[in-house]
C-alpha cells in the first residue's frame, strides 16, 4: 500500500468502522461464532463510536510511524509482530502507567483486526511477552484499593447505620449511590435480595446473607417514607476514621467493592469455575459492562 502514514491507517480502519450499528448485537454474534472470552469478543467486533475510532487510529498512527522510523516499514500491511512488540516495549521503557500500556496494547490488537479485515489475511501480533513484562515493571495505580482487613474496618465504624451500609457494600458490592435513597420496594424477601439501578441505568439484583439483608431492610423501614437518605460525606468520614483506628489505608467506600469482588472471585475459583467463568460472574455482580474493568478489581 502507498500513501502517508495517516492515509494508510485511515484506509485500513475503514474495514472495521461501523458507526450507527449495534455493538450489543455484534457481541452476541461474536459469541455465537465461537468467541469464548471477553478478550475474544473484543477482537472480533468492529468499532461503533467516533471517540473509540479516533483513539484506535491515533495509536495505529503511532505504531506505523514507529515501525517506519525504526524498521523502515513503508507499507502498513507489512507490519509484523516484532514491530508491534518493539513499539510496546518502547512504551514500557518510557515508564507509562500500566493502565496506559493496556490502552496501547488494545489499540495494537484492534489494528491487527483492521489489517485482517482489509487484506483478508491472517496476522499474528502476539503480545504475550510485552504484556507480561508490563505487568512486572509498570506502576499500577489501581492496585491496593481493597482493604487489608475489611471486616475489622466495618466493625470499627461507630455509627450503627453507617456500619450496616459498609457491611452491605462489603457483602453485596453496592455502589454508594445505590444505597442512598434506597426504597423498601426494592427489597425481595423471597431470596433476600435488593434490586438496584447502577451506572447507565443497568438493573441488577443483589443477594445478601440473612443478617445483612435484615439489618439493611430494617433501617430502610425506619426511615422517613421508608426511603433511606444519608449524608455520603459523613459516611466516608466514618470509614476514614475506622480505617485509621484499625491501622489501614483509607480507600474510600469503593474499596469495599474491591474486597467484595476479590472475595467472590476467590470463592468461585475454589468452587471449580474457570477464570473466564468467574470473571463473567463477578462482572455481572458488580454491574460492569466490560470485563477489563473488573480485572482491575482482582489485582
């Protein structure tokens, strides 16, 4: 292929840009065609938003420019695994954050998909070694968000209502806004569950153990109009004081969701579930649309 770096990237990416089409339907079709993991699904589907397309194309421009400067590759269809991995290793050497590296790696994989669609040929950008190296050496800002002893933290909270809320986050994975303004109509005694509406309007059912369910329902029943309203900042202050009292770093209320995710994942693994099965279940329980977000919680 001839042309500038930008023109070649734009030409190749036209093969996978499908603005206006359904991403959800594409995911279902990918699974029907044999995609088993979230990673497989991500590689199989196209690009459906302008912002995502711009992000992937910018990374592809960087990759191709790097290969052209360092390996004298002038045709984007001639890119090989060594060029891609060398580019990623340069990012590792530059000391980017691990989360940033993950974006570069995802962009490289989407470039592979675009090349395969454009040329109707198979490419093999094996990023295993680069990913493993990045895991070992790059700073991970999302690590250590879970509390070291979450139950001790919960027990140390002085206010009874806030202690119950913390227990619900720890055992049910609630977001703080899912607990605030909680109504009695959201409770189901048949299976001791609470129905909540999370980010993006996504509805999920959270099952709780008998003790936590009963305590949480009781404080909602006693609230004005059977609707729980609390001061989120005061709740966070209680958590912070409890963290200090128990010698733990303060990770906000969200840290309890991290503990919940890690505990559930461990339980599923011990029950014989595969990594992908466990990841899918935890993602659903947390109300996540993307498994890569959930994976942050498991580190």
